[in-house]
C-alpha cells in the first residue's frame, strides 16, 4: 500500500534551500550550530527509531506507559474529531491515543506532520490499515512555521509527544506556544509530552548510549550536509558528546573535531573550518518542571487542565486549552 504525502507546505526544493541557509548561518556562528531537524532524513529517522528501543533511552517507554495508563482519561477529557500529530515519526505511541478516541466514537481525521517524507509514508501504511474508516493526511511540514496551514476540521487535538518541545530554546518555545494558541479554536486542545528534570546519571546515558547508536545519529547531520550540499566533511574526524547544562537544565549534543578540519560545501560555496577540539552544537533537549511549563503555556494564553506522569516522575503529559 502506498499513501501520498502532502508536501505543499515544505517540498524538497524548500527543504534544500532551508538547509543551505541554516548551514550558512549556523556554521558561521561561535560556537557553530545546526537545527536538529536535519538529523531526520531516511537514515536519521531509522536511527532514531533504534534509539527509542535502547535500554538507556527512558523517554519513549515511559511516555508509552503513561499513554497506556491514561489514554482513556485523555480521550474522555478531550473528545475530538481531528488529531494533528506534530513530529509524528512512526506514530507508534500515538496509536494508544487513537485507539481510545476511536473507541469513544469521535475520531474522524488524522493529520500526521513531520519533516521526513519517508517516516510519514512508512507510518501512513500502518495507520491506514489500523484505522480504515478514518481520513488520513500525512503532511510534510515544519511544525514551528506551518501550523496555520493545516486544515483542521471539528474539535481538534494538537498532539506533540516525545518531548520534542525540548529541542526548542525558550524563545522558540514561546513562539510555538503562541502559534498553537492562535491555531486552536473552541474545544480544541494541546496534548504535550515533556521530559522532566532528573538525576544526571539517568539523563546523560540516554543521549550517549553504550552501543553508539546516538553517536551515529548525531553524525548523520554531517552526512546530510555532505549529500545535500556537496560537502566533504570527514565524519571520522568528529566525536559525539552529550553533556548536561545545569544552568539551562538541558542536555546538549555536540560534535567535537578531533583534528583541524578544512572542508567545503560546494553547492553553496561555503568553506568550513574547525580548529582541533572545536565543537558543533547539534541539539538541545531541555528538561522541565511542572511549574515552569505551566508558566510557559500561560504566557501564550494556554491553560494547563490535566497533568499525567509516571510513578518515578521521569516524564509528563499535559493537556491544555
């Protein structure tokens, strides 16, 4: 079965231009940085799915446990017709919610949103088979910019799982929450996954696993640059690092040059120079406290209505309107 992905909001040409612009800007900064969305080509999406199954990576299984325990409560609190899942990936965990909404008799439409066409297409096959009576629309889009371009219908839940919200810095989160508030109508809700602050000996291994899968995932951003921008960055000359920033309460993923590197991104005519030991920031993953996320939501005009967590309080789901 093949399902068409709607890429009118972010087609391949748009994505290529945005990658080029992000590379020009990010590789000229000190420290150098790139947005984490460029991890997620087909290979990156595959690696991330492997990460979610690692013993060190608690967020996916913990969030799935909360969903398993409380999907019926969520569906009862928000009997929606349309579900818009942002950063959907494989949509595996979301099926626990979709099942509950379907049992409640309200589910009519599923819109999955991701930057990876392959992830959307692969997930759509399973969703279409599982929910044959529900309209399914996979949309390639950037959830930070394209919320208002998603055609919702009836009461809607914007579902943003996996603590992807932590990949945004505070200003980006504020902009995102304001965008959600503007997109929500009467009876609409935001279901948000947030990874909570916890001991460092739990946090760091989740982003620096013993098998090296996260390291390969991190290095994949360089592979994307080389392929899409005709680059010659030597992947073997970079080491993966994951560190806890206690001031900003976030994990940071870096790539550190093990030697001096001079490379070129031919498509955009950009020469790239790394000193030995210089680092490239590829991802932040902020961790949250309930009072902090409540305040951020409130600043955008969103009211936190429900809060669900696991017994160890590693992760939380919140429902806001």
